[in-house]
């Protein structure tokens, strides 16, 4: 194997890895505030991309994406208010089961609003055939967009959670909801806000990956499974860890693919997930003593 | 209080049911002699189609086509005077659904024939059920195993995947391509296609240097294509259904794997070309003639059928006709022709009549059935097509 081929495998790994990473970020926000894994996260991506595709017929691309993000954000908030908030004595498990139900509901609703056909947004720069050459290997410019957008989202989220009042309030809810409430934080709205934020980020992610992965109403679940794996490997609630874990998993899959039959690469993803859950349940990039402090 | 109301309701419903049921049963018995005198009794035809789910690109146009064609046939007096009553079941492409639906159609509805299922996996799951239930099955799925070995009551309308592979290899032979890479999805269609390619390649002097399988819901194929690039293949054959067919075209260009791309007959929908954008140009694939109906010479035997189906479908549903809808069209057409030929609606006679049908012009080709051939099409049913500037065109080397 020569250098350009090795680089090409690396770039292939980064391509899938970046898609995993950007999907995983959305899981972390809801988890960070509520301790719930939102299994409808994949559907938020598809709703966002589908809305953007529809809007892009009447508006320029950036406006269409902005519109789609706003619409999905509102949808995320509504879903929380209608389906999550009224649940009394909500155990985490029960809420997770509700999100699974929601994912099915949203999927079927999408089938009726749009249809079963595969669509995609246009490439942000260039066309489906344009490539960027790095060390004799090639990568689609859209992947650079995916990486760039992931980085911007992660930085923005970190700043938001560390330095803004609302962000800190959301973290406080996650640490100890009762104590947060005693401090005068409206914990209910913080949960709603976390759903809105994660729906909005999901929609943005869906739009950015749409030219590469294409968009079909039932693609949310497979994306969510990989995103979920990555979120666990990176340490739940840790956005920076999610991106690192996404790229790690992508590169690992590329490595497996280069040496064995392609069919084995999903085995690797699952084995990594199992190993992490058994030996390092707090994730590769989160210190275990930090995660032990969490009370949710 | 509540339970009492519930009890009263239950009693009420049961009582109502008792009153109604004899009345319901009576009416058809009472009117039956009259209707047979006026018009022949209607025939029930079931259809198990993947209208939603991952194979909805097959099932949805098939269901729409059947609804349209049944309406047209019934307006024209039905099949030999028998009105057709169509029962469409949506399997969501799940074999377990197809099984229970087939049992229901056979045991409860007592249909004459079942059209579908849309996918090969589902068809294989109900092949024996239809055979044992002595119900004619006209499958709209591609795999060769459906009619090989032949089961008495099982037929299929799409062209054989072995013939698709033959047409692909013919093009390669003419172009002097000898070393290829094959990638297939892990769904029934991809696996069956991959086996045919492996089997037939030596006949045309082609070596398959590398053969890889990927998950049918894969969202990116650059990794596996990198492997093909490393093997220095002279052409890539991809055998899958959506969404991989558009992805493979894009991903090849993105990693600068500049060799010809061949796809299966599953590529026959302009939507996949649109999804692939510029990257889809130059893709070579065998396909039924529906997609190039407008440019066929006027004397071509299929021209009239194709143009009529295409314009009827497109004006009614306001979307492009695909070859898949055509498979359902052919299935119902064959059934109607067989009823006409048999002059009967008894399963045994209709079945025999299908086996003796010759020269039936359908959308997929010209059908010549026999006791050994329950598909009735040969490789001439395929035209080799390519994509030029985002549109289908007949391939010219």
C-alpha cells in the first residue's frame, strides 16, 4: 500500500467519522440536562434536512437551512411540551421509551408529509464531482463543511454551557434538579430548551450531511444508532469527546475495511461499544470521577 | 356504574351483530343468480406490495399502477366480462408481513391470484405458501430463484438478473474490460446479483479482482471504493437498490476513481440520476425499455404499450413512470390475458393458460411462457442504457 492509498483510507475514515460525530453532538445536549437519551434525535436530522430541501425550492440555500433549523427547533420544543412534560413521576427509562415512540411517530409523519423518495440538498461548494486533493488522495469539499460545522457547534456549545447564565442553569438542572429548582431555576423550561437546542443542532447537522448521505424519511434510525455509539464512546454529555470519538470510530472502520471484508466494519463498531460499556462506562474522553458526581 | 354501561354496550353490540349477520349473508345469496345472469361474477385479485418502507420506490408505483389499470380494465368491461376486485396489502417490505398477508388472502379472501411481493426476499418467503394454497403468484421481484426451480403456481414479470449480468458483460467484452470490482448491498437483490456476476464472469473473459458487500443502509461508500481503487480495477459494478446507487456514483468521483460505473437494472428511475447529480452521468446499466419509450423507433413492438402506460401514469399521478410500476402492469396484463385464453376463472385453468401464453407484449418485454419458463423473458428484454446530461439514453459504445 502506498502513501496516497493510506491517506485515502484515512480520508474515507474521516468522511464517515465526521457524519457520526455531528450526529452524536445532538444526543449530548438532552442528556446533559435530563439524563435522557433521545432516540428521536436521528429523526430531528431528517426533519431538518427534508424541510431545508423543500424550502430550498423557494429560497436561497442559506435561508432555507436557517428556516429549517428554526422550524425544527420549534418542533423540538413542542414535542417536549406535549409528550415529555406531562409525564408524571418520570423515570429516565420511561422517558427513553417515550422517545423511541416519538421516533416512530415522527418517521411515519414524515412519510405522509413528504414521501418515500430519496432527496438531497445541493453541495454547499462545488458539485457532486468536485474533490479536494490532499497528498494524492481525494475528499469531497462537503466533508470539510461537515468538519467545520461540527467544530463551530462544539465551540459554541462549550461557550454556552460554561459562560452564559442559561447554559449554567441547564447544567445545574442536570446535576441536581431539586437544588436547581430551589435556586430559582425554572427547570421545566430548561428541559424544553434542551430539546429545542438539540432539535435545532440536529436539523443543522442533517442539512450539512444531506448532500453526502442523501435524505430519506427512514434514515434517522441507522444514523442515530451510530451517533449513539459515538456519544457513548466519547462520554455522554461531552461534545468535544463526541467529535473525537466519531473520527476515531470512522478511522477504525476504515482500517478494518482496508484489511478485512467490508462486512466486518459494523462488528468493530459494536465491539468497541461493548468494550467501552464494560471497561469504561463513562466514555473514553470523560474522567470517571467526574461522571460519578452526576446524580441523574 | 361504568362497568354496567360497558356491559350494556357489549350486549347491545352482540345483539346488533346477531340481527345484522343473517341479513348480510342473505343478500348475496339472494341476488347471486341475478348477477350471474347480468354479468360474470367479479374476481378477487390480491396484491402484496411494499408501498411504504425501504422498498417503497418499488411498491408505491406498483400499487398506483394496479389501481389505475384495474380502473381502466373495469371500465372496459373487466377481464372477459369479470370485474376485477383488487385488494392491496402494504407489507412494508417485511417478509413476515408478506407471509401473514398471503395466508389471509388465500384462506380468507380466497383470491384467484396474488400480484407481488415487490422484493425478492418477501417473494421467496411466500413461494411455498402460494404453491401449497394453490394460488397463482405473479411476483414483481427480480431474483432468479423465484422461478428457478419452477414452482407450479409461481410466476414473475421482471427480467432475470442473470440476463442483466449478461448484458453488462457483453458491453465490457466490447470495450475490452477484463478486470473489474464488484460491490453489492447485503439485501436479497444485491446478494442474488452478486452471485450471478460471479457465475457468469468467466464466460465473458472477465476477472472479478475484488468483491465486497456493504450494508444496505450505508450512507457513505468511500471506504469500500478506496479498496477497489487499490485493486486497480478497470470498471466498477454496483448491484443494489437505493440509496447506495446514487452514493456510489458520487463517491467514485469524489475519490477520483475514474473508471466506468455499471449498475443493475435497479437503477431505472430518473430520481436516482437526480440524486446523483452530475456524478450519475456516464453510468451504464441494463434496463427495460420504458425509460426510453419516447425515442424507440415507431415500428418497435413495445412502443405502443410503453408510451400509453407512461403517459397514462404520468398524467394521472403527476410523477415519472418507473420500470417497477411496469412489473405490476405486466403481472395484471398476463393474468387478464390468461383468463381470456382459459375462458374460465378456475385457478387450474388460468394457471395452465399462463404457461401457454406466447407473444404477450408488456412493459418489461415480450413474454413467451412455457412449463419450464415461468418468467417468459430473455436477455433481449433489456436495453443497455446510459445517462447523458442527467437524462437516460440508449448506450452506444
